[in-house]
C-alpha cells in the first residue's frame, strides 16, 4: 500500500505550478480543488509568482511584453481579443497568449491591470458606477458597484487600480468630479478586494496643502491613474491651476506634486499625458508644430522629474517632431524609454534620443500597454469555490465567464485563452 502524500507537501508542490495546470488539476479530487480554490493558497501562489517575476527580470533574454486589444476580423462576430507578445531583443515579437474578450464588455475599457488581473470601467453615464475585475487566465470576473453620486452636471470618474504589496491586497481608487464646474469638492472612494468593500475618503486642496483654500476645488482629474513608486498618479485641475495628484496605495494618503513652472507657455497644446520614462515621472506634451502643420506634424515635449516629488528637478529632456498623434494614441514608454504611439503608419516605437521610429508588427491594435514582466494569477478563483452554498453563489458578484456568457445570451463568453507553449510562455 502506497503511503499518502501529506496535504502540506501537496500544497507546496501545487503552489509552484502555472495557472493553466492548476485550473486543470481542480478536477483531480475534491481535496485538490479545495486547496487550489482556498484564499490562503491563492495568496501564496501569487507571492511566489511575484518573487519569481522579480528575480527573472535580471536574467531576461527579452526587453519586456506588450499587451494589446484587437478585433479578430476572421471571426464572423468580429470578436475582440486581448493579446500578449514578448519583445525579443532582435525586435521581433512572439505571441504569448490570446484571450477572447466577452461581448459583455463591449461598453467597457481597460483602466488598469496588475498581476494577471484587469480592471474595466465605462464612460457611459448609466454604467460609470459599475466596475469589473477580470482574470482572463481563469475565466472569472467580479462585478463591483460603486457609489452613484448623482451630481447636477456631467460626472467624470477617474479610476486607478493597483496591488498593495505591503498589505497584500488589490485596491481601486475612484474620484468623481463635476467636470469644469467649480461648485463642490470631488468625491473619492476606495475599494479593497479583501474585505470586498468600498469606503469614502476625503480629497481636497485644503486636505492636500493645509493652506491656500482659496485656490479652488478640484474640478477635474484625468484618469486612468498611472501606478509607480507605490502610488497612483493623475493630472488634476482646479480653475486656473494644474498639478499631479498622487495617492499612496499602502498608506492611502493623497499628495500634490507640482508641475514644471511655465512649461506650457508659448506652446499650443494638442494634449498632455503622464507616463513613466526610465523609472522617472514624466509629462508628455503633444503640441502643434506651427512651422509644419500642413505636413501633419506635431511636436512632443518630454519633461522629466529627475527627483521624485521635487518640483525644481523638472527638466525638458527632448522635443521630438513626429507624425500627428491623436488623443488616446500615446500608450506610454517601454523600459528603455521608447515611446509607444499609434500614428498614420500604425503602431510604432520612437527612440527620443535618436528619434528613430520602429514599426511594430501588431495589426489593428486599439489599446496597448507595456509591462516589464508578465504573470498570471489565481485571484478571484476563491469566489467560485465548491464550498459555497447555492444561496451564497446566487448572491455572489463573482462568476465564471461561461456563466456570464450563457446569462447574457452571447453564447461565447470568454474564449479559451491559449498560453503559448515552450519558451514563449508568459510565466510559470
């Protein structure tokens, strides 16, 4: 008679396996399913993956990953897909994964992602208070219902999504303003995945500064927030004043970061956007090129904050002439500082130092993001545990994409995501 392997040994072995294998191994036995869907195990698996991801960055044989969404024109339903490619050092791209985006998310956009989890929100007024967390690797999503503030004028919600490594939790920051109306303070609230709850927080110029209350109220915040240095960042505005609003994700405190002095003087702005340039805070100002407007050109002014939080350290590093770029077609920077832009040529990367443009072989990409390392996780799987009673399942906001697809009548839900085999795999 063979000796039974202790549960703690089984758990330790399973914790080192990839997500794709673990979702299959749930069918092995009830005890394995119980282990894999347990919250403690999911957190353990996440931490191991994070540690492995960080340690592998120093030995990577590639320069990072690109996430992008696209429409599958070969499909009769023109289904949208979320794809991941690895950027090889020879500038070729290798596909790592491809997931069908459920038609249920047609009116939603990705506003943040981290550790295999995506946050989706809608611009539409009737849906702006509903947010989804989506884990394509395990075909699960979670519906979150935020506060409806019912403001008189047009509401603008800025959303930030990040993982709080200090407290081992996923968090969402949501700020709602009366765009261009200086009548009341912005409303802010925070969602934490554990314990699955929303709570209100105070954000105002007085709370940020402790003085100069007459500068006005925050009337607009340009989301989605960007996460770096342990904080979420977005451009914020009062009447006649702009600054960077930062939110420390662990200590849940707001801070004001001043913009470069007079950096928009004598510049005819098309749009401006925050991004990270080689690990530093940067403001990318896309302005009209008055000397070459007929040629469809634009100038990109790159301002970099050399020392985080120190206003005097802002420096204009580059002014780059380039083809016209529309709002929403600048997707940030790669780790080596190349700009990711969609222009008349297609999706390109531009080196600000040499100003060389490299065409990226991604067709019809309508949203793009760069990440240094890619990983999958089991987060949200505990919401589908067989330990739940039928009544608990009925009241749960967590569901599989198969259930969502059948409930909405779309017939597809999330298609089977293929994680590329062999060396091109995202993570293990």
